[in-house]
C-alpha cells in the first residue's frame, strides 16, 4: 500500500504536533505549520521538491522570526532583563513545615512544606535542626529552602 503525499504531510504535521505537546518548548509547532503549508501546496503541485522547499522555508522562518518575537515579548520594556514570572516557589516563603531528615551545618536535610519535599539548609549555619522539628521557610537559595526553627 502506497501512501499519498497528502497523507504523509498530515502524518508529519501530527507527529510534530505531538512532539510539541510533549515538550511545550514552542519549537516543534512551527514545523507543524510548515507541514500544513506543504500539504496545501500539494493540492497545487505534485512536485515533491517544491513541497519540501515550502515546508523547510516556512518552518525555519517561523522558527527564527516568531520565536525571536516571543522571546522579545518575554523581556521587560527596557529590554535589560527577563520579565519577572511568578512561580510557586514564591508562595512557599513564610510557610510552616517539618524536618524529615536532620539538617546539620555540614549537610542539607529534607523538609516537607505544603505537601512537597525539599532540600533545606538552616538559616543559622552553626545549628542542627532535628528530624520532626517544625520549621518556617525564610528564603530560597538555588534549589534549597533556607529554614529556621519555629
């Protein structure tokens, strides 16, 4: 059984759409659009060379132009740094939790805050916080919470 070129372009578009849904990086979506444009061209001409050229040109133009435009929109008005994006980590500062694995001056421990486990260090770098102790999150440094005894 031989697939028609139109079916192949539809399958290519679906494959790139699935890849985009899996990554959410806004890169594969442009190839989906390119494949759909090539599908449209396949109704006008049977030249595979022209269809592939349309696919490549549309896909790469959108990849570079549209992605660049989206990145610009994500920067602040003075274009000096990325616009701030609120994250769930901001909501954790000031919350209470408890220690699952002891926090020592030499080694980070594990705490549970709002149902999630985090690596944590003590706000007092000379003290140990024992397992089971209730804590309050003071800040975040990298991927570790900075916590103090309640």
